[in-house]
C-alpha cells in the first residue's frame, strides 16, 4: 500500500483531531476519503511525549477501513494504553505521534527472513501473542535475535520461545510516518 503525502497528511490530521476531540471537546472535521483510506488495513498509532513512549495501540490485521482504524487507535493509544496514564491537556503541547500502516502478515519458518529495520515481528504461542513494529528494533539498536527475544517478552513468553516448534512467527512491513 503506497500512501500519498496527501493521504498521510489526512491521517495525521485525523489523529490530531480525534485526540483533541477527547481532550478539548472539539468536533472532528470531515475527511475526504480516497480508495486507499477506505481499505481494511492494520495500523498502529504511537504517542510520544518529548520523545518518550506514551502509548501505542493498533490492529494487527485489517478489521476496519484504514481511516477508522487510525482514528480509533489514536484515541486508544492516547487514553487507554494500560501501561500509561491518559494523555492530559497540560502535556498536549509536547505530544508527537507516529502512524504505522501495516502490510499483511507473512508466516515464516526461517528467521533469516527477518530483516531488522524492514520487518516487524508478530509471535503467537498458545494464548500468548506479541508484536513489535519494525522501527522498534532500529530505535533500540537490536539484532535479529534480540528483536525475537523482546517480541517473546512482550508476548509474556520466555525469551527463547521463538525457537519452539509450536511458536508461530510472522513478519510484516510498515509505512511509518
């Protein structure tokens, strides 16, 4: 999925309007939708305060049209990420956000297929699952093994769970802006 700069700008405005709608009671203006913005697609919204993670929530798979996913995930990341207190009015001026639009997941059998900085990882084992976006490994300066271990940790699994035959590993890419 190749988003134009105009479509990226529309999604960024949608995130800002959605969060300000909750914080300040502002109305979200209408968004002129392109066909790509109507496609069902997984996406995450990451909220940062002065560069520090403040919230990150998304859909791994495309359940809703992209524009609806981004709007909903913006609100969830800002106000309902269980790891953080809700964003408040006083800190809004210091908040930045990032949108990650995901490609479909691809199940892999060989970890050599994972390209650090290109792929994100989604791991499933039993009732446990965890996902890390492609940019996380780069930001943390991780190699492939560290990336797998931290994804297992996020899933609530032992760090070497990725080696187990009953662990499913998926890769995906993201358009991050």
